[in-house]
C-alpha cells in the first residue's frame, strides 16, 4: 500500500518557488510542541502547512540541553559513569557499555568472561524494556490507550528483575571499568528464565491486539518513507535502517563482547515505511529473548570485576579510543581522549536519535498532518539523548 501524498511538496517546482523564492502566500506556520504529548514535552517542530499538507518541517532542539560531554571534562573516569544512565534513560545500559568499552579499550583493560555475559543479559533485557515502552507510547500517540497498559505490566517485571543486580529501576549505572557492579544470583537468573517464556506467550496477544489491527495498518502502511539512500545521507542506524531493508547491526558488524558466540538474527523489512520500523522492533524483542536465554545457559563461573579496578583517582593512559554498541535506537558511540589525567580531556557521544530525527523533515514533506505523529513516533525519539 502506498499512501497518497501531494507531489508538489516533494522537492518539486512549488517547493522551489515557495522556499527558494520566498513565496508563501497560502501557507500557515504551526508549532507542534514542545508542549505536546507526541513530541515528549521537549521537542518543538515548526510546520509550514498548506491546508492539511506539510510543506516543510523543522525540528527545533535545545529545550533540554544538559552538556554531558562538557561535564565529562571535570569528572573522574569513574565518576562520569552515572551520566550515561541519564543520556538515554530508556536504554541506559547501552550507553554504560559504550563508555566503559571506550575507556577499557583506551587503558587495555580485559573484562572477565562472566562479566561479559552479565553485560549481554542486562543490556538485552533493557532493550526489551525500551521497546515495550516505545510500543505502548507509540500506540498512545496514535490514539489507542489499552496497549500501554499491557506494555507497562510486562515492563514492570523486567524492572523488578534488573533492580536486583543494578539497584535501580530506570537510570541504571551497572557497568564498572573492568566489569560490572554486582553479580546476578541464582534467584535473579531463575526470574530471567521464567520471564522469557512468559513474554513469548504474550507476544501473540500483542499481535492480535495491535499488529494485525486494520486501524493500525491503515495508519502506518505507506507512511513516512525512509529508504536506504535517505538513511545513509543522514547517518540513520538501528531500526530505522533495518526498516529500510538493510540488516545492519553493531553487535555483528563491529562485533564486541560475546555476541559472536550467540545465535540470533537481525530483523529487517524492505517496505521503508512506519509499519516496517514497527515490525523491526517487535521482532527485535523476540531476538533479544533468544540472546538472553542463550547467555544465561552459557554464563561461566568467575570474577565479575578485575582486580585493582579503576578508582575515582585513577589516571588513564594518554591516547584516544572509540567504542560502539547497538542501542535500542541505533548505534551508540563514545570517543574518549585522554591527556594522562584523572578526567577525560574530551568526550564525544554519538547519539543515534540525533541522526534518526534528521530524517523527519524530508520524510514528512507532502504528507498529511495526521501522519506526522505516525512518522515521528516510528523514529522512537528519546529527547534527552538527542539533546544531550
């Protein structure tokens, strides 16, 4: 199914006349956000409308800027770790891992094998939690209230599980330079193994309630085309890129930890629309369950943190390093530069949501205003990550 759009506004003659020559006699400027549920309270999108059609869309950032990268320059390497849980509060363990991995690579630290499996288990459970919240919130944005109740019920179980080793329920700071902060005991591992078949039985309910619902299909199919070429031009990664048909995933493309020892697939759908991006995330929940199940079965005995792990007064060797992980929204990268002191000389965070949001302006051109929410929600924005 291809959604009918107004071709005059897709980089055509009328677009050129009105924006390059400044002729906008019949258009209306409309602010969507920041006080708007679907923009998550801190994103403003300036829309130029011709009737119900979007002529131009311009995301406006800066309402939540917190300067995480500058804070790194005045904190110790150990003391900066909690900041990572505040960058993307829905999948903070991916950011924990990227930062820890970059510093460990810089210092030549080898993480104990048991800690590697604990990192995989916790991060994949956190990925499921992030996708569940996205699923519920997306449907709420589209006008359906019931799904978010199902999503939060199942997500609550995950939060109970992750609270045992991490001590937190949202902004996790579980990783340490050289391992993790706490082990997963037998009770925790049993809870995880009980959760895997539980959620597998719930996924058909999600399918019947939402995925196969004709109303959802008509709202998403043929809406918000984002093909591989567009993704490459803007640097989009994660479900956006896989929803364009390219099975690209940092866990395998730039494999790290023990992911190359685990059997899992990279879901991709070639339709390039909002429905394809929806399906990628639903399938990723299934794949993360596979990863968790295998990792729990393979986890070895041993230490969870290296002896002599870095303390707050630890000095990193001079140099620079980069490390990337696959977050719920795409490629999470951390580049760290050290001058040999107790604090990073420079930190650069590669936030996938920032690149992904850049596609919205082009993908929404010529579409109806009603489709803007469907397109924006399919990007899965976490504004604290974008406006870090």
